[in-house]
């Protein structure tokens, strides 16, 4: 029998192998392609979960038997499949929700338990390998069945991820965000397509607040200032200047430093830094003497050869009940440049603070200007406070800045309600950005000078940064018999409009000029620190046509000269 089988085998071995017919090969390929198309026609676009088209048991067998250096138990094979599913789902969770949350609501089924006998010993014979192959086939089949059961029983992954994602509040004007499902879940997409109720667009979360506007070059405008020169007392012994002084420079410089920005050089006016702080000067005993001067000399803290002459002036402080009645017009800039929180909103709150310091019989009117000017509130007594507050609360920023037209209308309204022997004042609150109508500083200066002759004065309050026109505001205030202040916080508004309200609103002396004459036998040289924009000629001291500053009730003014005594080293 053995010989017959051997002869038959030798006979077949002598014959060459039959070549496949071309028609049969073509027909087999066509049938295979047709079967493949029918099997996958229902699948959506994407990668189908599962392994490649090869026998699982063969693959496991080849892995264990063919690569003896690596041993892989069926339990690890099943665990690796489950791990791949978990990683894919977690990746989809991160893509959809932006966080690594567990996308499964229940714990995954444990991997099939395989006995230790399943491990194949590479030193065993051929019979042991056959038994190992059979056990591996059963274990791999069971693992595959368990995996398919869990996938079919679980809810669609994308729908599950949506239900577990944190709901986002709808943002006004936001477009719905349609999330693209992960490509590893083709069957899940198929079920979602057949069940539209499971797929609902998720509203995008509100965007984060945009960063603040960055401006690499400041557009704030200041007048160019040249420091006062050193003068020789034997040649020019007389120094004359206007006594009015503001504090806007200190507030602006402080605001710059708080914002980690150095202020422009011309924004630093030394006399305004000095006068920002109160000094305990001796005050007049009664109102028959409007103000009192104090003079003292101290060693210079920065040069042992110099001395500082300190001149202080304090005005008589009126009691509130003794103050004259007020006729105030709030001229408020409501242009588009005033939209920042430290501009128009701060203006409104500042005016409310000022309102608290006024008496019931005082009158207040409100004029606003943007693209054009308009009267928001006719002259109204302060006792009707609710009406005034209502007008303030309705203000909003818009349009360009017709500041000149607003000033005209405010002065006209103040003249219509003029109070003799009272305080008639326009209070301008702006960033100084006049870009419609009269914008020339000299023309505005001439207009304000003419209006002060009617008894209506002008005070200027500056707000904001970026378009702040300090040069124009200083010109208007100095020529309108008023003062200029810069308000960057509500605390500063309280200081200017509440604590110093009497010095701001009630003048006790007009056109005050200060003239100092040095004795050349005692003083060799001198220079006035600050006051560059308020210097006057010697002959202007007795010229009433030359305007100078006013002193308000309780107002304090400080001036400092650096002097060189005779015999000391020159400046």
C-alpha cells in the first residue's frame, strides 16, 4: 500500500503544474469584487472597525509559533482589542469636548479568562503545538464575539459623547457648531444618519473676551515745554507769573505709571505735581483778606550750595452756606471716542458726585455733543434731582466730536440763566478730541476769552487716554478763568469735585499775579521750578488787560525757586 502511494506521488511529481485558465481567473476576480461591493455597499465613508481580511487563528498561530522570541496569550490579545477601542473613544472625546473625560457610562466587560495551560511552551513537540492552536482558535473566537456584542449593544459613540458633554449657554449671534464625527466609528455614523433625533447641533460657547486695544504709539497731545532758564539776579531781578495752577499733570502721570507706561516728557509739569498735595499754610482770619502768603527758605536736598525759596498762598475758605448760588452747565462729550469705561461712564458718575455737593436752589443744565450738539436738560434746580439723574443715565457715546458747537451752545444756555453775584460756570468733560467744526486752538481760545467777559467761566475735566488733548484743554481752562483736572478714577473725581469743590467753583480773587524781586546783594542766581506756561512779562503785572489766574475758596498755591546765594558755586 505504501508503495502504491509512493508511485502515485512520483507520477504526479513528474507532471508540470496546470496553469489556470485566463477566463476562469477573470471570472473569479469579478465575482470576488462583486461580493466585496455587496458586502460594503451599506457602510458609510470611513474605516470599518475590525482586522484585515485574514484568518484570526492563523495570525495568532503565526505570531506564537513563527516568532518564538515573543509570547502573547489570548487574554492579552483580547485586552489589546479592548484597549484600542477605549483609546479611540477617548480620542474622539477629546476632539469633541476638549477634555479627557471617560466616554463610557458603564465599565467595560472583562476580557475572557484563559487558563494557564493555554500558554505554549516552545520546547514541546508537534502534538502540543496542535493543542495550543485549537485552544487559541477558541479563545480568539470568543474574544471577537464578545467585542462585537459590546459594540452592537452600546449606544452610538458620538451620540453618547454629546449627551455627556457639558451644555454650553447659547451666545448671542453665535453660529451652531456641527462637529465632525471621528472616522473610527463608521457603523455609528450609519445609525445616526437613520436617526436624526440623535444628532442635534451643539451651540458654540461664547468667545473669550478680546484683548484690549494695543497702541504702539501714543496719540495724546501735550504742549512742548522748555524748562525755565537760570537768571542772574543782578541783570534780571524780577520774576512774574500767573498764580493759577492745575493738577492734571499729576493724575495723568500716575495713570501712566499704573499702566506700566512712562508718561510723555511734556506731560510732566513740575508745578502741578507739587500743587497736587495739600499744605498746611496759614489761612486768612476773615474774608476781608482774601488770601495770605507764606515765604520760607530751606537747604536744597540735591545740592548743598543751593537753597529753595518756598512761597505758599492760601485762600479764605468759605462755608457752604455762605457760598453764592450756582448756575452750572455740564458740557459732556458723548462722541464715539468716549465709549471706553474710563471715559463717558466715569463722566456720568463724576457728575453725580458733583450733584451731591450742590444746594437745592442751584441750577444744572446738560448739553452734549457728538456729531452735533444738543440740550439734554434745560436749567433744572437741584431739588429735582431725579430728573437730572435720569438725563445723565440716558447718555451714550456715538458719532464724531463737534466740541466747538457744544461750547457755543453751553455758553448760550448759561447766559440765559445768568445769576448776578452768583457762580456761572460751564464744566466741560471730554478727552479733548475736537474733530468737527472749529478745531483751531487759537480760534477756540479767542471765543473763550470773549465769553469770560460776560461772567461765564469755564472749567475743564479730562478723561481717558489715546486721544487726550491736554494742550487744548489747558488753553481753554487758562483763558476761561477756570482750572483743568484729569480724572482717571472715581476717587480722583471725588477729590476734585467733592473735597475741592469750593476751590473749583467759588473764586475769591480774580486775575492774581505773583511778582518776586530778588536782592542781588544776597542772591546771585535763581530759577523758577515749573510754571513755564504761566510766565508773564514784568510790565504785565500792572496791566489789567492781561489775564491771570483765579484763587478759589480754600485754594492753596505753591511756588518754589531754586536760588544761589552770593559767593556759592553758580548754577
